[in-house]
C-alpha cells in the first residue's frame, strides 16, 4: 500500500471515529422553554445516548455558567431548585459512560417565590451544651457556619424548633430541665436569648413545637414514670414566655415526648400510653386565644401493634408528624421497625387508624437487610410526597412514598447502608429534617461511607439533595460538614432544624 493510501486510510478512520463519537441527547420535560414559573423551579429531564451501550453516567443542572445546582448519577432527574426572581438560561447536561457530553438550554423567567428557600440551619450539640449555627446556600444546599458559630444552650439540648417565619428558635434541654428561647438575626443567623431565657420546665426536657401563629410554644418533659407533662407557654411582645393557664398538663403516662401539631394549629398530638400500659397517642384541642389544651374526645388513641407480634409490639412512637394537608398523623415506631398512620378528623381532631397500619420497614420487608432498623425520627417533605425516617440501628434512611388519595405510606427504599444506595456520612442517624422548600434533607451522623471508601472520620452534619421523582438522595457539595460536637453520644438525642 502506498504512503498516500495509508495516510488517507488513517484520515478516514479518524473522521469515522469523530463522526460517530457519542453525544447524549437531553430532553427537558419541565420547565417549558420560555415559560414564566415560580420558585422553587421543578426541573424534570432525562438523557439517552444511542451510541453508548453502557448508557448515561450522570446529569447536572446549571442555573448559570459554572453554577452547579443539582447533580444526579442517573439518566433522569426530578429536582426543585430555589431561584430568585429573574431570567435564566438554565442548562441541563448529561455525561455518558463512553466520554460523550450533551446538553439542552432552557430559557425561563422566575416571576414569583412560591415557597421561601432555606436560610439558616441549627443543630444540637448535646455534650457541648450548645447549638451549632449555619447559613444555608439555597441553591446547592451546602452550609457554612454563621459568624457566631454556635450558642450556649444550657445543659443537654435535645430538641429545637422555630416559628414559621424563622424569627425565633426554641431549645428543649434535657440536663437543665428548661427551655431556651432566642431571637434569630434574619441577616446573619446569629442567636440572641430573649428576655428571661431559659424558662423552667420542671422536669427533663424532651421535645418542643411552635404554634403556626408563633404565639404559643409547647414542650414535653418527664421525670419518673408516670410523671410526664406538656408545658404550654404564651409568647409575649418582647419574646419572653409566660405559662398558659393550666400548664403544665399532666400526661400521667410514659412518653418519648414526641410532639406534632396540625398545620392549622387546632390540634396537638403527643406520644402517651393508656392506663393499661399500651402505647397510644394523646390528642388535644388548642384554644386559639389562650393556647390552653383540652383533651380530644376518645383520647388517648391506641398505637397499632404489628400483626402476629407477641413481644415489644407497641412501645410507643419515638417521633410524630402531621402531613402538610393536616389530614394524617404518622409515627416512627422504633420497637416495631415500622411507621404508623392515622386519619385526622378535621372537625374533632380524633384519630382513626389508616388501613394496613403499621407499615413495616427494614427487618420485616427488605430481603437484603436482616437487622432491625429502629426508626427514631421522621420528617415529611412539604410537597406531601415522601416521609423520611432516620434508622439509628440500620444506619440509613427509610423512604416512604405517600398515596395522595388515601394517605397510606408505601415503603420505597432504604437509603444509606445498602447495596443499592450508599450515602456518605450515615452511621446511627438519630435525626432527619426536610427543609421548608422541599429541596434538601439534613441529618447528624458520623462521617462514614458504607460503600467502602474508608473508616469513620468524625462527627458531622450531613446534607442531601432530594429527588422529587423517587425520593432518593444525593450528597450536596461539601457534605459531610465536619463538627466534632455533633452526634457525640447514642444515649442522647440530636435534632436539626432549617428555617426560612
């Protein structure tokens, strides 16, 4: 063969390789090109690569040049992205496993804010007796410490809650048996105690919730069985707290202290037990003017026992949550490795069991996990599609998908310590919290990757992006965020809360 033919053959081969290089095709279903939308913006897209037999490796949303808002190791994505009002040329890009890159640009206008993005994150530091403070990047979910860094919270902080506007923060203390109250600086997230704080509870602090109006605060506390109480406080104009008439309200039962309030502020629910010792949920009607509590007719409502169980079948909910619609109450049943579900009568507040309750996770219905999960905390995403449960023995999150019509939760997956879905930073998670925009999920744990990347590296705050399509999670940039004071003991509880 002549030198000319050899050169020509090499050129043709090179041209053929270049011509048939793989290029993924990205199809964006939402938002529509040229549309005017509200924030958070729901991005739904998929990618394919016909020239690459091994498929798509990852997809990413860029809201501006070099600004990575969401990344997923999949051929599809479904994510909410918090964006300020303005015009955007967003890019959805995909990579295939053959080295190919493809992208689609979507020009949109964000005309309004439907849900306020996350602004600040606070986490309990139990042994240090402090509250860690972070500023949340509303686009990526990453966090950085506030200029204050952390705040003294008396002894053994175990639970925190904020008002809906994100102006005040409340902390229940286990060791000092009191309740801290703080003003939140809306510019930087720093905390300042309100006049008179902390406020005595009289017994070991357990949980705290804030009325939707911001006018009342309720905290559970307990000493020796059956001495357990709900302490109710009225918020004064200067931020200080004064007891509501009749407070504290005696539960006369054992309790984990788990509390939940319906979004309308009409009803309050608490883990309790009947006179016979069976686990139950007590319900109270809230006086809108005074904040006083009155037991709901039929209360307490028995917790469901797992079918066929003969021991430790119903030892009470370790956490409670009411869905955003106010129609359903859910409980994390640690002793049953399950989630309980109740229908709330909007007129009376009475509870009736949902069909099939309790709903098993882990030990009972996941073939690749033979050990108990011990669900401890739960959080319901604002879109009312998913419930996330922190499994402190399973070293993972259990994800339940909610049936919009019936309220029945269906077990979706175990995420974290799983052969199919590994996440860094999960070891004995005792808390989980979905931010108010439904974009991110946060927890405390030990920086440990069960996928095999190495041993535990220390205590950390952990952040994830939420896939609105299937509820799966991906680590946010920079996560886990090391903090040696977080998650320091398994004998305490931890709590993370994100404010608007």
